[in-house]
C-alpha cells in the first residue's frame, strides 16, 4: 500500500460533493481528493433521476414475481435475516467525464467524479431467484425502483414512469449481484437507495437500481425507457445498427492528481496518481503520457487485481525544467490485451467516455 505521507501533493480534507444538479441530487466527487481504495460514502457520487422516495422499512415489501414458480413478498427484516455477502465494486455513471466531449453535449456536465469504489453488503439476487424458481424461458430480470417522475430526455414517455432496468438472466444468477442494504459497513443513505438497492458489479451505474421494490422475471427482452430511449447505444457490429442497452463498463483510467490546470513547480518530484477499472476484464497495465500522447511511460499499481474493483496507480514524475503548458494522459490495458480507444465512439451518444482524458497542467515557478 502507498504511504500517503510520502506523496508530494497536499492532502485536502473532504469538503463534500460538487453539485451538478440540485433536486434531484446529482453530485460528484472532487476527484483530486482520491485517497484510499474505498471511496468514503460521503464522497461517493449521487446520480438520481427523480426525487428520493420515502420508504418506511417497517412497511417495506420487496416483490419477486413474473415468470416464477413461487411469487415472493419479502419484508426488509426478511432480507436482513438472510445469509449475506459482501463485495467491493466500482460504480461509474455512464455519463462520467461528459465535460471532456467536444463539441459539448447536453446532460449533466460530469467531470471525473461520477465514479466510486465501495464495499456493498446484501443478499445475492441469485438466492432470491432460487427460492422464487425461474421458469425455463425467463430471459431478463427487471429491477424496478420506487422513484417516479417524467424523464427529461427525449423521447419522453407520455406520463409518469418509474426507474427500471433489466439484466440478462445469466448475469442476474451469478452470485456477486447483490440486493444490497449496506454501503461501506453502514445502512444505505436515502440518496444511495435506502432501504434496498441492486448492485451489478461490472455494469455502468444505471443497472444498480436504487430503492428497489420489484424484481420481475420476463420471458421476452425488456424494452423499458431506461435501456432504449436512455442508457442505450447503437450497435453496428452486424451491418444494420440496432439499439442495445448499455451494460458492462468499458476499460478506463483517470488521473486524479494533478487536477486540470494545476500549477506545478519545475524540476520537482511529483507523484501522478489515479485509478483504472474495467467491467469485463482485469486492468493489467497503466501507461502515462507527459507530452500529450507523443510518448508513454509505464506507471505502477498501488492495488492488486480484484475483479470489478478499481486499481489505484501512480507514476513518480520529475516535472519539466521548461515552464509551459503540458498535457498528461493515462491509458490502461486489460487482461484481454485491449486498450482504451483514441477517441469517443459516437455510437454511444453522450455516454461511455472511455478515451484517455487530457489533463492540462502549467509548469511555472511560483
Ligand atoms: N431507482 C433508481 N435507481 C438508480 C438511479 C435512479 O435514478 N433511480 N440512477 C442510476 C444511475 S444512472 C447511477 S449512475 C447509479 C448511481 O448510484 P449512486 O447514486 O448510489 O452513486 O444509480 C442508478 N440507480
Ligand atoms: Mo448513471
């Protein structure tokens, strides 16, 4: 583990989250405050489409229905009494780093902070589906939250809808998908989905449905608003483009320090610090460019490989003697030998911003 005291940057006490939108709360982490492997809950970004629903844990029911043999209606106490599992997972909002897109696109102008890594505790979804008994022809598991409203993005549905997403049966029945009630060892806060939320490790955040009240097994692919109109992309791999739901996070790395437009002293040691993660592979290499992508040097990982959790990394740099403007980039490589793309793929619209993000800094004597 890295000893933070040896770092050359000055640690700043958390001052809270940056507001991108108020009512509903859409707040991001000031990413230059990245420190530990686990993102403290107070610094974990919040992305909510509708106002937080007030759910009374005493009256709360989780319904499991659809193409199942035994429909279930479970209380919060029932869930808390079941065998639990704890796992670490990185959640990234699919629109994270949108502010880096040029020309600018509509939507919350997230910088680097709509991503975090937390420890989640709950009941494996697979255990609930086992008790309910899935029919043979079930293909999707729909997760529905209690929050409701009219979405802002076109094409808008005719009236009020809830937040709902599906995950394919094969993913839903893997043991790491949780119906979680704790984040970093404490009960979920209202903003993060109290009393229950799904956690789908490896997926963009939109799959991890908060304020979860309904789990519905369907025998046809679910086509809800949040995976067609919104949080979808154009897949043109088979010639005729088709609209598909976003799912696994793409391989990505981010520089936390220095931050954009930070002023650095010339000819000084400076530890460049950041994270890298991936949805369906492990991150195995991190490369840093100090000259806008002309050349690359390899950085060192701080954390070991842990599936679905990010890895912090660092690079000990001696800042240039020559004052001026420098562009830093980070690019990760996965165990599948793939690397981050050169630019944003327009098939993903204003989502999946996974190319190396330029961090411009100024080298100047104070
Ligand atoms: N019910 C519900 N679940 C939701 C959302 C929402 O608006 N309503 N937002 C989703 C999106 S887009 C993201 S990125 C994550 C964010 O989780 P967090 O707010 O705990 O960071 O929650 C997901 N789950
Ligand atoms: Mo998101």
